[in-house]
């Protein structure tokens, strides 16, 4: 765990370990100092017996003792992370103090901390679900402090509680449905009973939004936004709703947290993917524009590091439009945003994809040989690129073997969704037809393959297949 700490975190944790309030064991300090020294020098930890002799000089090695110290140090590191997170959360810190003061019947101090906490309720400081939960907690605390002071609470306190619970529910519903749809489409993960979808069918959300607007409620516009997003993620909306939300993004920058903007743009991109799979035109480029907007607004990730799959998708969409300079710049600029332990593998994959798109197949193969296929997406990409490279280099026997291997992978991997499986299966069958025509093993005409491709949905790598069929037609 400590090896993943930054230099600043290691130094801060050193102070934490030396604090008598958190740790009274001098041996634990010696143990930590040795670990810290090794990490900073980029060296492996010394032998366990060597470390033991530093902590317990002159004593016989006892593995149980050292394991106990390791466990204690891990517990301290976890506590340090919790305390550090609390310090970064001004609202949460105030509320902890409020509850401690109120429990000790220190009413005036509790009221002061509650007033201070209200100053930290900024929608740009917290993701939507946390922001509305914090607001709910704040209004609930207002009611509680009123009771302690024996004052009659105003109606606004209880409507404030209800309002923020409703907005919390709306934001969580949107994220849950979006995540479930993404899992279903990508990893074949489906709930036994989808309570969120059932709830939405039973609730007149459109009517609720209309009544908010008629009442001039300040949350009407935001509620409508999330209603539109819910319609997009459950595929009940048309493209006009997509563009309506798309055109609101720049104004939302001043209203919402970075993570909320990431989630909204992700939902828009998922909508585009769904339309692409249905054969609708124009949505590939929409994804490219959304990716550029994410980078421009600095909302390309929901955490400190960029996600591997987001990095891959940003690159692949650019390569689809042969935006090679953009792709090169993206790799150079944003690879540092990836987690350090995953960075080199993602960069090898990205370099392979870029070279492959440029038809520099030898370079692509060189980079592919260095990629660890440790994700489902990388496995698909590697198999697809290797198959195409075999065909382009006229290694037709190897290409046929790749198709057989890929089909076996699809059949044995339960984590591949039916939609993705159908798209890849159609690609492999069409690729086999093209190989057979190319090698003379089939009398089919290239035109029949082209006609079949035009009507086939879903199918991956369609542009390449059409290009190869056209080349065969030109030879006839």
C-alpha cells in the first residue's frame, strides 16, 4: 500500500506515525522509516530477518511479531487515508464536529459548526449525489438543533430535507441506469430484477418536471436535465433530446461538479454508441467532438487518473477519422494522466493502434508484442489487429487460424455481451468470406459480400471489410 503513496503522502504519513495521538509504538516508527527509505531509493525491501534485527536488535527472529507490526502499520496507513480525506472535505469535517458538539450538549458550539458547514455547500465542490446528500444532512441538522434549542422549526427545513432527498434519488437513478446499461452492453452483466427501470415505469417523471416548471421551482431546470438524461440512458429518447442536453454542457460548467459533467458526457457518448450499433450515421463524429470537449473542460475522468478504457476510446475514435496528429498529441499529453502501474501497457497499446491505423503493420506488431492482454477490451483489440495484419501481409493461413481462435474466445467468454458478440461474429464471418474469395477457395462474387455488408447490423470493423471487398471487385 505504501509503495503507491506519493512523496508528499509518504512524508505526511511519517508525521502521522510519529504522532503520539495515533501511534505509541517506537518500533513501528523504525519499521516505517526503513520502508520509506527503500521506496524513496526505488529499492526492494531488505530481507525480513534484516528488518527484524533493526527493530528488535539482538533478539531471535519471530515472524509473528513482524506480521503483527505489518498489520499495525497497514491499519495506521488506512486511518491516515481516512483522516486525510476528511481534511479535504470541509463540509464533512464541520458536520463531524457538529455531531460531536451536539452529543456533548454544547449547543452554541454545535450551532456555530453547523452555520460554518452551510458555507461549504457548493454544487461545484461535490458530485451530485454527495452534494444533495450533504444538503439533506444540513437541513436535517437544522431541525435537530432547533429541537435542542426548543425552537419551532420552519416548514422550509422539512421541505428542504425532502427536496434534497428527491434530487439525490434522481441523480443516483441516472447513474445507476447508465452504469447498468453500460455493463449490459459491454460485459453481459444484467440484474435479475431491474428495480430502477420498474420504478421509473411507475413514476410520472415527465409530469413531475412539468409541475416543477409551473411552480417556478429553482430545481426545475436541473430536474428536467436529469429526466432527459434518464430518457437517453434507457434509450427512450430521440436525437432531439440528445442535442438538447449536448447544447447545455457549456452552461453546466458553472453549475455542476467535474464528476457530474464527466457522467453526463459519458451518458451522451453511450447514446452515440447505441445509435452507431443501430447503423445511424453521424454519431461517430459526435463522439469525437464530445471527447475533445471533455479534454477542453478538463472533465475526461471522474478521478485523479484517467481510466484506461477512456484513454483507449478517445484514441480509437480519433483514429476512426484518421486524425493522426491529434492522436499522437493525445498519447504524448495524456499518457501521464494514467495510473503509473498501468501507463506503459496502455501506451504500448496506443502506439500499436496508431501504427495499425497508419497501415504500418510491422511497427504495430512490434508494439502489440509488448501489450499485456489484461482487459477484455485489449484482448478484442489485439485479436482484431492481428487478424487484419495477417490478411494485409498475405498470411492467409494464419488469418484463418486467427478467426478460429477469436470465435473460440467469444464462445468461451461469458463476459462478452450478446450485442458485442454478434458484432464481432459478423465481422469474423465476413472476413472469412473475403479471405476465401481472395485465395480462390470460394466462388462468391465480391459484390455479394459488399451487398451483405451494407445490410448487416451490428458489425464491427465494417469500413475495413467494405474496403477489402472493393479491392477484390477491382481485381475482377
